[in-house]
C-alpha cells in the first residue's frame, strides 16, 4: 500500500515535525480561521502538528487520518496537552461525517498524496459536501518543481546517544503524463550500531498546476478562490514561490 505512514514513518514524522513546528503554515491557517464560526475538519491530521495548536487557539477542530500509528501519536500529544480532540481513522477517499463544517483545512501538501486525478476530483466533491453553505476549503500544495526534482538521499535523527533513526529515499519514477513522482522510503531504527527494525514504504505524490487546480475547484462547486504564496496572505505565487496556498468557498 502506498503512503502508509507506519510505525517508523510516524516516529520519524514526530521527530522531524513535532507538535507546533511551523513552516509559517500554522500561523497562516490560524489567521485564516480566526473568524471561523463552526467546526473545522483537518483530513490527514497526522501527529496533530497543526490541529493541536489550532485547538489551543480556541478553535473547534476534528481530525482523521488513514494511519493508526499517526493517530496514536496525535492522541498521545493531545492528552499530554490536556486536550481531547475527536479523531478517527478514515481516508480521504471515503470519509464521512453527519455534521457539516465551517472549514476544511489540508496543510503540508497532504492533498498531493492522492495521486489519481479522478480520485482527487472525487475527494474535492466530498470536501464540498461536508462544508456548510459558504464554508471554506483551505489547503496548500508544493510547487511542481519541488516534486519533480527528486534526488533522494539519506537523513537521520538521534533518539539518544546510541540510538537513531534513518530515512533513505530511493527515487523510482517521475511520470510526467500523470504528474506523479514515486519513490521507496526505507526507514531504519538503529541501536548501538545494530539494526533493530526496518520498514519499506512506497511513497507517491502528485503535482498540480496552479491554474489546473483552480479550474478543478471551480468545476467541483467552489468559488471566491484566492491563491497565496509561502503562507503570505498578500503574496501571489511566482516562479520562485515555495508552498502555494488555496482558499475557496463552497458555492451553493
Ligand atoms: C504530511 S502528513 C501531514 C500531517 C499534518 N496534517 C501536518 O500538517 O503535519 C500526511 C498525513 O496524511 C496521511 N494520509 C496518507 N494517505 C491518506 C489517505 N488516503 N487518507 C487520509 N490520510 C492519509 C498520513 O497518514 C499522514 O499522517
């Protein structure tokens, strides 16, 4: 299965992107949601890096994720902070709630984990169905260049003096027709120079053109679309931009 985020991947995520680690995105989402009246949904909530600070801001945020291990980490962090968010194990492709949301937020480029165009379109439709009239979808995407240049490599994180985790990315294929990039992620846990465990995950992402994504949002019943660069509310994307943010309102 692709994009699994298993035991070691979740551990690495927690070390690399702990709760509150911001790339400017947490402040951006908090600012966009400040006047939000009603519940907010964060699909692909992960370890709660974004959800937990938003809860601390007094917002009502629910989350779901496909990975049990990620949800366990999110739950543990929440308890530690004295918070008890509603979390569930669901997938982009099939999630369902009886309630409707004032906003749906998808930070960290997680929408790109949906690699099939038709599936992505169906997910946008599902997002729309789960929004209140006038509700907003806010998400961010990596620019194409960041995904196309996939050179792989190895990174490591110390757990203690003699214990560490490594992540080796081995690029497999870049598919320019389907706008997807595929690689193997090999996670390893080492203690005193010995391998304790290893996990291999196939990891795939899709890149989107800015105009392409805007058109798809319009086609799926969104309007009042704003596009931001690098989490700056007054900055439009240029060829040198980093993350590209979209905010769109549900049209009736
Ligand atoms: C990059 S992390 C983002 C975590 C968090 N939103 C953040 O901003 O730090 C991506 C998350 O997407 C989840 N995920 C991957 N495929 C998914 C799917 N099909 N449905 C729901 N969640 C998925 C992974 O388990 C992982 O927790």
